[in-house]
């Protein structure tokens, strides 16, 4: 385990016109009544602590009376656009319970708690600065992962839905030790598949607090899934290890679990399963995937040094000469996904001819 994998803080990349047209075509680019900068006008804040009285790195924001009403109404409108048809019919039944600001990480997001006053149910959504690499990450997650994700972009503001689950670091500390042998084996399997999915699609920085574990009760047992919640490091870093969650010290207990519960043959089987599923998703979303990858090929979401380093690492990892000819992160990602798709199709063809 290496102590330091990440480089200096990642810069924010603007969304260019071509990518904007793609987002508009697929209903991701929608006019909203409030911007990220509007929420920065809070007049005070207090620290938010967790159930153990530890600092969560979030602060609860307070606004002047003259601004709070306008901001609340705008955020309720954003909620209806994100989750419904954007009409005003349900606004009177919604309340903005809290607006929290995160002081940790690259994106400095706002977390908005929205409550239905008729039944006291609530949910969250996030307001962030729109960064091209993050939006690419969200869209690739939607197309190529087992999960769908809902988000909106307007000018320099990104609205993301909340992804429910137990934060990975909390799960590892508080829940994993109490899981029985069957559950631990299943969690190990899911971590192998998650690790492979992140590596192939070049989603980086999956430290334990950047993904959630989702337990689902099924008859007499609980099934587990692992799902990314932070997409800031889509195709930015040059070190291949950044895209492999197994190399982060925060995931040591998960890696240890894999080594204890799974044999090498099982690990390889689960890796093949995940690559096959990725290939199927690429084939099934062929038109939209091609549009998205073309946008990224013609965009700048990293530095020249990172591009050179990553293509060298991937060439060593796969021995595919096409990586050496890649000049942008988009070309590197396309080559990686084409590599997986081509291998899947070759194996299928051999099976049909045998």
C-alpha cells in the first residue's frame, strides 16, 4: 500500500460547446433558477457533527431573511426539475430543512435537505461547480455501471441527486466486523467487481469515503453492492494505481477481506464477469456512448504529463500498442474500453464457432 498516490489538487475544467450540445440532447442541460455562487452568500455557519460528536467537515449555512426565502423557493424548484416535471404544483408541500457546505475536497459542494411536509419524508441533492471531468464521470457511470444517476447542468452549476448507502469508511469500521462469513465473502466479491469497473473506465480516487455500500434484504440474507459517489477524478491522474481502489490504504481492510475469502480463480472469474458486463453495456448504448467518447476525445480534462504517464502505464498493463498512440485522455479511455469490448466479442465468436 502506498501512502501517496494522488498528485496536487485537480483543477476544474470548463464544459465546452460540443459537450454542452451532447448534454442538451440527452436532457442533462436544463435551465435552473439558482447557481452555485448564489449559495456562497451565506451570512454564518455552524459545524455539523456526526452521531459520535466528530466533525463531519460540513457546516450548516445561514442566510439573511431577505435572501433565505428566495433561495429556498429556488432550491425547491430545482428539486422538482430534478425529480419531477418542474411544475409548481408541489412546491407548497416542500420545505428546505438545511443547506450544508462541505469544507473538504475539490468540489466544495452544497448539500440541500428537502422535506415533504405532508409525511415528513426527506431526501438530499447537491449543488456543485460544474467541472467537465466530473460530468463525464457522471455520464459514464450512467451508461457503463449497473446504476443509473440523475443530474442537471446549467452554465457553471451542477445539480446531483443523492446516492443512498453506507459510506465505505463507516461500513468498514462499524459494519464489516459484524458481518457473517457469507456476507463477508459476498462483499469481497463486490469489491473485486467494483475495483475492476473503476480500473477499466478510469474512474479514480475511490478511497473508502468516495463510495457507498448498499445492503439489500433478500429473503433470508442480505445482498451488498458497492457504488461510487464521487466522480471528480474521471480520467485526470497519470498513475494507473489511482484508478485501482485496491491500492488506497483506506481500502486495506477490503483488500485483506478479498485475500482471505476468495481464491485467485474466483477473483479472475469475477473480473471477467465485470468486463463482460461492461462490454455489453457499451454495445447496448452504442450510439450514445460513441457521441460521449467523441466529446471527450476532443476535450481537455487533464495535463500532458498525466496523459503520457497513464498511456505508458496502460501499455505495460495490457501490451496494447494503441495506448502508445493516444494523445488525449478521451483517446486513452476509448482504447481501454475498446480493448475490453474487443476481447469480449472475440471470445463470443470463438464460442459460436466451436
